[in-house]
């Protein structure tokens, strides 16, 4: 059963120290170290495993700035067959709604597709909304937080979905979209041979003009939500930093806690 | 002046050991936060004539920081960054720190561009502003145990995987401030004071001097951390780097920083047998100049089988794909541009093809995140070994890990690898070989299962030391001698040389108070 698989990936800042555009409160992406969104690495790995088992093709798509092409080339080195970058100033500033709308147009343009894999969430936005939103726009079923998937023969996929209490076993008919969690696999390293082979591989760049989209629904203008402010968690300034040898520091902390009325569990219990 | 001192057994307890198997004894421990306090502690405790042991972070594995009675001066609270300077001559920043500052703290401060600059001079603050504004800078000395102190790194001339390209600690220290046992001091910069024909005269800041004869031995031409660094016309700064605390207390260290490489790439290649891996290693070692790798590391099949076994039991290493059962060679390159990095990769593909390697099965780490995973693997090997020993200790408490730290000249690399493999096989002992093969420096860890294994393992290591010394190698390439390897140092250089080392120490520390027992026993016995 040959499968057409699409993987959505995102380039995110590599560190937690981010600079924000003062006007739009969106992340300034130029000039800082970027990386593949960690969850997306698992989605890509799973796509490659499905292809290895069932045969087919893996297409990787991303919406981002031009330097994101490097990321897509890395995906090709890992074994993806085709890479498409949606890059256009008109896509910039998109919230999850506008992003999903743009990605949906790209997926439709790619043609028939059996399975779409996404990482559960992007570590810069943390909304986990794009995957489900994309599925809705494409009119296909979706499942989030998938920690295991298995294709069954009747164009269905059997999944384990992680929940707080454990996991659920859910079967979906294809085509479907799944967002995955890190428990699903261990991503491979690219090998030297494939990396060198794909050094000059083409990453297709699509602009807004290459898609059938209503320009009022893409980018900043197409967003229904706006970031009002973003604050990094501040270092609590009221704390007291205790330096020095561990033994002494531990005793100081114990003493301070006792002064505050704390008692260890082993004390103060009258049974 | 009130010193911060502890004297009760419970308070002293933690400071009687380092990461070796050795436990010592002491009567008191002080935690100075200023040079004046150190000087005062030296004054007070030298009057008692008892030994004074200087400690950094106690991560050493040769017992150098383990006290042998008397007083301990623990520098863990003497740990600030003191200032920065731009060095016009060499186009780099210089960072001055106190010895208690940890290597990891220096790395983090540089990566985050964040130091506590309280009390810094105007010149330092100006250099700091420039540092924050332009470029990325690192401290290129590389060590595996990043929780070590900078002072400790100076004491042992510490090194790690990337010392293959960047050199050991010595290559990155441009200045030291030194406090002698009698309280006299000097701030010494590289290039200021030299020995002449084996005779030295170190001018101190009060106008007096320490003078004497340098030992006359010649150091082997290998990566070496055994005994004093000696050359007849040497820069006197180098006398103190690697001196394991026997000559003076280091109170300030000035480090040279280097620009962070633009592109770092790592490759883990797998081979069916050791000769195959060695051929590839020899080919990599021929890359010089701008093509020279930052590191070349080796892990034998036993190492990979150990980690692979843990992966299959699903205990750990979940971020690493399943390792094959094979010999492994890791090579890392630091290159100025992506194009240069790609050229190195093409070269390596060729070297693999020519030397029995398989480019299609060679793992490539081209992103910082993937490089981190491979660092994780490399550090996992010694950690897993410690875990196995800990388990075996429960059944047989006297068991400890038996590890070696020997290096040999280039033309003896194949010979020593065969020596290790064959002798372990003949004796039926379980051993793992891994390490800095680029410097012909491999750690062999023998894992004894019984007391008899332990006894035979110890004897085997002594036999190896004998042969390695005869082949022009060293008994300690990076860990230092400390208190555990004094017999090996004696074997390596001989009685006369060690006598000369004692005489050198007497020039600086006539009463023999500082870290006695490190490198050599205080007095010759018999």
C-alpha cells in the first residue's frame, strides 16, 4: 500500500531568549540561531518509518523565512523525497488560523495525500493548534498526542493517543492528520552519504501567488488573534541565593524553612 | 581577620574525598572569599607545621585534593569572574577568574554573555560591553567533567576531546596570580619571566625572588600530565600549570578566549574490527592545518555493546538510535563556513571509502542539537562503566574500577592497542578501551568481577605502564599523578629525577606544607 505522506515542520528559535518585534509582539526570526522544532523531528522520523514499511513518498512542507530552506534540506538528507517552503512576506505575522489556512492551500496543491504528520506543538508558540486546524480545513479526521501508530490494511491507521491517565487506542480512516509526541520513536541521524547527496537538492519555494488563497486570510491580516504581550518568566528577585559548601547551604535552607513554619513529614506526626 | 573555618568531624567529612577511591583526614577546613583570607589561613596553619591541602571542586580522580591531615583551604567560595580585557596583539578577549569558578560557569557566562560584573574596573566593563556587542566567544579548553574548577584545571593541565586541536589548559592560560606558602605573591604573565639553561629566578612582587635549578629530565614527546612541565629555557608561568598544587596557591587565572567556530560537525563511523578503525584513524590524523579535526575519539566494540545493551533494556539513552555492535570512531570538525564544512565531509567520505568505512552507515551530526546527542553518548561510556562497578561493589565491596590514562608516541599506537587487546584476552579480563585516539591517548577500564580479577588487573596495568614507559610514553596523559600514581611517576622518570622534583618544590615551599603527597611522597623512603 504505497503512501503519500506530508510532514509539516517549523523552524523555531534554538534558545529561550527571544527578541520580539515591538509593534506586533511576534518573534523576530532574523539573525538568531534557529532549529527544527523538536516535536517535528519525531513526526518526520515516523513518516520515514511508514514509508519504509509501506512504500511511498514523504513530502516536507514548512512556512517560514528563506533560511528555513536549510531545515528542509536536512529533512531531504534524512530521507524525505520532496521539500516545499512557503516563503513570502505576505505570510508573515500569521497566527495559527492564518498558518493553517496557508498550509491547507499548500497541501491541496500537492495533490492526493494519505497521511499528514505534525509535531504536537511548536516550542515557541506552544499552542498545539495548527495540526487540528489544518485537518479541519482539509476536511479530514485528526488525532493529537499520538505515541504509536500502525497502518492496517484497509486504509486505516491504528493509534495510541497519550492522555494524562495513560493512553487510548483509536482507529482512523485515511486520509487523516496526526500530531505526535516524543514517545513515538527515536529520530535517526542523517548518514554522510545521503547528506552529501542532498547538499544541492532543490527546495521548492512557493509564494502567496503560487497558492489559491484569499490574501485577506493569510499573514498578519488574516489572523484572528494578536499577541498583546509576551513576557519571559522573570527571575524571582525576592529569593535569597545561598552559596557555599553543600552541607552548610543545606543546613541554612533547613533552618530558614523551619523558621517559616515548615516541618518534615517524619516529625510532628502523632499516630 | 575572622576566617570561615569548620572543625567538627561531620562538617569536615565531605571534604575528605575527591572522585578517586581515596579518603583522607583533616582537622579543619576553611572557605576563604578573598586573597587576604587565603594568606591568613596559610599564615595561621603553617605555624602549626601541619599539611595544607588546597581544594577546587574535588572532581579529580587521583586524590590530589584529598587531605592527609592538617588543614584544608577549600576555594569553592572564591569563585568570581574578576574582569575582562581586549588583547590587541592577539585579537581576543581575556577573562580573569578566581580559581573556585567552575568550567561550566565560565562556559555559561560566555554563551549567555552574562557575568556578575560587580566591582569590575572601568577597563573591564568597557571590554565587557564590547564582548556583549560583538561576536560569539568561547573558552576553547575542553574537559569532559564540566563541573571541575578553573583552579583544578590549572593544577592538572586538564584536557579533553577537543584538546587534539586546541591544546590542553596550558595553551589557554596567559596569566596567573600566585601565593606562596609564606604569603609572598606574584602576578605572572606569559612572556615575562623565563628560565635560562635550566636555571630560574622568579621575581616576586615584594622585590624578593625564588631561584634554583630546574629538574634535568626531558618530558616524553606525547600528551603528558605526569610531573612538572620542564624545559631548560621555559616560560616560568608553565612551571605552575600542571604542578598539582605543590608549588603555590593560584589566586587568579587569566584565560584567553577564542571566537566560537561558525560550523561544527561530528561524524560517528562504525567498523567491524579494530584494525579497520585504526586505518581510518591514521588517515584522519594526516589531516593538518585548516583541515585538522577538532577531535578524534575511539570506542571499542565492548563500549558500544555496553550502551547498546542498556538501550535494549530500555533503561536509558532514549535520544540515541540503537547503536550497532561495532568499533566506533568519532571525528569532529570546526570550520569557518558551511562550504568549508561540506568540503571536510567530502574528504571524510573519501577517507571512509578508502579505509573500509561505510559512509551510508556513518551518523552525521550537523546541528548543535545532534552534536549534543553524540556528546551524550561519549559521556555515557564512562558513566555506564561506573554504574556497572557500583553494582558489582555491592556483592564484592573491595572492587573498584581499574582505569588507565597512558599515551604513547604516534608510531606506537597500533602496538599499544594490540598490547591492551591481547593481554586482556590472554588473562580473560573484561576491559573496555576508549578515548582520545588522536593523541594516542586511550583509557582502558578493566572491570573486575572478583577479587582475583582485581588483583590480576592491577598487576596487568603495572606491566602496561612498564612497557609504555619503555616505548617513550607517559603514565598519565591528562588526569595527573595526585597521590595515587606517585609510584608510576617514579618508574617513569627514575629516582634522580624525582629527587630533583622535590628540590624544586623546596625552592617554593621549604617547609613542604602545600599539598604534600601530590606527585611524589615527601621524603624518599629506604
